[in-house]
């Protein structure tokens, strides 16, 4: 990317534009977005990655302009969501450029085939970056955890190197560490565990070709290799009656994400739909509402413990449900243990617990079942305590939907009286 920079200040200016972008997307070789400038109408920015070539409606005489560079930077950090088709304003320019150059553009319906040379180059970049990471981790452990620089700056420097090495998944892990270390008394144990998991991921990548295909996909996913949306939709569909049990929208560095938890009514299989939007929470509006059930096909992303999926063909309209099959604590723990056995890097796994009572005792929130067994509720400092859950239950048993984590259950929603309520 540095070869494209018109002057040394351009990159610094471009990096500041992330929050100004909206309606970003990429499909095949097209990359696009709207960047809000000083005027009322945002600039239309387009990049043809096959060139690369650039188009922007801004008046800048620099080429490429800071808006095109900012869009490229966001894309390189995996902050631009993949779309099923090219935006209209981008498609017009892409097709006109292809006609002018006598090149037939990729059509949105055509399956996207990875360029072997590009894939090999990315693999080499990731490999070099992971070797540097492993050396850095060894140095941290050798000098002693007590000497660890726990500042955001220290981990951000390592994370930035992972972004440069095309490993954004590891960069995200490193960027979460300063917060965890600052809020936990047992931070040395947590840090050593994180380093151990990263080291295991490096080892798995070294032997990637020796691993079974599902585990290969899992390793690549945690590192941050991209997966094309059309390749996911080409996976064998899983038809079921999917219940929408939770919806949550979060934001980090102007990147909004929407996470939707689904559970198949008969098989109790879990699935998660994940959408991203840069700048504004502009998500697809065709999502079935919370508390509804839909007969539909899901296409799972490849992996040893498949969870993330894309919604495929629908076989009817959403309808409400008034009963919810749930499991006890023992069965839910067995399900979680089996998932970790397939994917040792898992950070969370869905759970639906029946007839538990939320309580607060000894400065810790728990849910307790009818046998008296208690499971801790995870209450991050940046989220309010689950008083809403306690009020919703009224001290009586309820069914909760959440995620197992290292710190306990993170409650997403609750079910009682035939309705699902977000917590």
C-alpha cells in the first residue's frame, strides 16, 4: 500500500477517516464506501482491486485521494463487510472501466475463486508474522510476567504488526488483553493462558497442511483469513426450524457488529449470524424478529466447531413460538466441553438453561437450578449488573439464553411467559 501513497502525510490523514465511512462493502474485485466530508453529500469512493484503480467524487487532485486510501486501510484491517452484490454506484464505474479496457468484469453471480498466487503470498505474510509473535511471547515469558508492560500502547504495537501480517484475528485478541489485565486480580494467570493459546495457534499454523480440513478452517478463522460469502453459501445447507433467541449490536472503533443467536427447535443445534457495518449501524433489514421461528436453510462457515452461519433460502414466514426447549446445567456443560474439545481457541459458546433463578450473594451474581447448583454470571465492568434479569424473574425460575465464557455465563436474553426479552 505504501507504493500508492501520494505523499507521506496521506496515510495519517487516511487513517482518521474510518468513522466517516458508511455503507462500505466489497465483492469480487470491487471495494466501495460513502465518506462524509465537509459537505452535505458524502463522497462516493470506489476501488477496483484488480488494478488497483480508484474513483472518488471528491475534488482532490491527489491520486489516490485520502478517501480511497482510508477505504483500503479499513479493508486491509477486515473492517469492510463482504456483500452479496456490488453497490449500484460502484458497479457502474467498474463495468465502464472494464468495457474501456476490454476486460469482462466478474459478475456478482459468479463464484469467487481465490487467486493461488495471492493466497500463497498471504500465507507467507501470516507465517512470518506468527514467527515474530511466537518470539515476542517467548521473550515476555522469559523475562517474567511481573515485568510485563500492560499498557495499551505495548499491546497495540504487537497488534499492529499482526494487522500488517494479515492476521487480524490475532490482532483483536491482543487488543482485548489490556482491558482484561487491568480489571482482573488474577491477571498473571489470565495472561499466561492467553499466551499459551496464541502459542498453540502458531504451532497449529506451522502444521496447517497436516490437520484435518475442519480444524484447518478453524485455525484459519482464528488467525483471520478471509472467507468469501459466496463460498459459504456454496456449503451444504442445513434446513431447520430456527428460533431467534437473542440479538445484540456492539460498536468498537466505529465498526458496528450485529450478532444473532439461533437455535434449531428439534435438534437443538446452535447458529450465529454476524453482520458488520462501518460508521453507522446499517444492517440488512430482512432479519426474522426476536422471539420468532422460521423454516429456513443455514449455510455454516467451515470449521471444527461450526457456529457462524449465513441465512439461506426461507421456506415460509416467521411465526412466534410460546414454548422453548432448554437444557439443564450438566447437559449444557457437556455441550460446552465437547465444543472446546473440537476448537480449543473458543472464547464463547451458546447456552440455553431452563428453570434457573438469578441471585446476588458474596459480591457475585449467579444462576441457581433446582438442585442448588450455581453458575457464575459474567458481569464485565463496561456492562451494567443484571438487575433487569432479577426483576424479570421476580425471584422465580426462568429460562436464560447466554454464552459460556471463561468468567461464567454472559446473559443475552431470558424467556418466560411465552416471550423472549433482551437483557
